[in-house]
C-alpha cells in the first residue's frame, strides 16, 4: 500500500495516518482541510491546463490532443475521489467521535479504509496518470516545435520515469513520498515549470509546417 509519510509529519494530510485520529474530539482539523483545499486547486489546474492547451496542440495531432485531455480528466477525477475520502474521515471524526454507542474499532477501520482510498488515488492520479499525460504533451510539443525541443525532451524523459517510479511504489519497493519515490518527480517538475515560464515569457513559436510545393508558372506565349 502506498504511504504518504514525511519526516516529522510535515505533509498536511499526514495526521490522517494516525490510528486514533478519528477517535479524538472534534476540532483541530485545520491541517486536513488545508490539504483538501490544495487538492481542489490541483484538480482545477489539471483540467484548466488541458482545456487551455487543447486548441493549440490539436493542430499538430488531434488524436494525441484528445488523449491528453482525457488523461488529464482522469487524473483530476482521481484527485477528487481521494479528496472526498479525506473529507469523509473528517465527517466521521466531527460527528461520531466520542458519541454514545459509537464503536471505536469500527470507526478506526472505516477511517483507515478511506485514507487508503486517498493513498491509492494519489498514486494512480498524480503518480501514474501524470506520467502518461506528460509523455503525450511532450510528444506534441516536440513534434510541433511550439517550444524549444530541449524543454520537450525533459518531458519525454520525465513522463516514463515517474510512471515507472509509481510502479515501484505499487510493488512496495519504496513509499511515494520517500527520497527514492520523490526524485523521479523532479524531471516532471522541471518540465512543467520550464514550459510555464516559456509560455509566459515568450509564448508559443509558430508551428513548423512542411514547405508548400510551388507550381511552375505557365510559360508566356511567344510573340508571333
């Protein structure tokens, strides 16, 4: 199972992995809600990126462009699914913790199951899906030369790398937010930041198209 622990519990959602989080009295949920808000903005930005770039990249290859939009939509839906599971744990804590008749063992079991749903969606969405989406967009940028090919190459390398790293987490080789699990995300982060900075600073280049064949002019009629 993927784990999201950070040293010292630095991740805003790390508190959820505490066995007795759901049994405490209501209150003190600020870190969890702050993390949930961050994931809402993450999902919005994922969809916004796809919608914004689609009209541009579809001119290069419509099939890949549609695949990119579909992949980003799946990624956003996985993020939202994990977010709902987190908020469900907060609801259990606020409305059932300490109430008469509440079974502590059942509350812990249900809350840990919901946190597990979030962990898996975090792995498959921002882990695996982002690798495929990065590869698709980088391919479109490399072929169209809308940005320098050096930037596109970073995405072409980073996409498969983070995808394979997610498989390593899936197989239990290391945790997703460990050093080994985080390093493969660096090329993707560099790719996304480089692409964003280039688009803000210089915009897209004119797409490179094949030269048009010039038809020969008809010969001028010879004077009689």
